[in-house]
C-alpha cells in the first residue's frame, strides 16, 4: 500500500513541471464530508449498520491538478475523514470516524465557462484506524477489522468562478469497508457494508 501511495504522489508531483504548458491547472480544495455505511444486515443483528439517515461529518481536502480545457482529466491527492454509525442488539449506537488518503482520477467536461461535470474512480487507503470502535464491537487487534484499501467512484458537479473552485460530489465504495473472514457466513454477512459520502468543497486555482 505504501508503494502505491508513493508512486501516486511522485506521479502527481512530476506533473507540476508541466505547469508552464497550456490547459494545465493546479490548486487546493477543502471542505466537509458527510459519510455513512449501508449494509444488508442479514446476520443475527440485522440493524448493525444504522438504517437511519444519520451521517458522520468530517474534513476533506488536499491538492488537485487538471489537464485539458473543454474535456479534462483531474487527478487529486486528498485526505478525508469518513465514518458511520452502528446499532447493536440492545439499541446502543456506536459512532466511528477514521482518516483515509484518497486518490481520485476524474474525467470531466465543461458545460459552460463556469459549470463542469466530472466522474471517475477513486483509490482509498486507510491511514488512521479507529481501534477503540473495533474493540467495542469485539474485533481484536489480531483480526483485520477495517479494510486497508478500498476502490470506489466519484461523480459530481463543479463551478469555476475566476480562481475559485466549488465542488459537490457523491462517492461510493465497490468493496466492503470491513475485511471480516468468519467461518459463519451469516455472521460475516452481518458486518458487510459499503461506505458512501457526499462532499462539499471550496478551492483555489493558482
């Protein structure tokens, strides 16, 4: 995982040398994530993943680059806080929040000089795990618990107003947030859940 992150960082930093070329942009963006996890809950505890529309609020922000004009490619290096809520057998809610390193690679099109649309895959790497949460639900340090790397997708709309960049996005996971491998398939299904989030950010193009 560290090698993948290092290669991604080096690739993005290398692109900085192209700044002098036309149709290249680099900037920063930051804002808030509203995240949750949804699962089928087919185990004995059917309500493990909270079925209510509660979302965890966290920070998201980092560096982006953009290549192109009407049609563009936008790789990013982003730090994001994501989490969710679980409900146990006795109705006890447990919240968790942890930090991820996201690498989206978005393809986009500008509808006007101001409005643009973008979508693409995102690789997500866990860099700060909520171990207290794992202990509270009975997962020991010897077990994997949260998955260390996730694959997902992002879709959204953006607005370019001079040097200001505003973005609204939805992100979904392809694989489960937990990496549980129990002999009991019913118990394993209980913990199956995929994350999703909405984010709103403001940025600045240099």
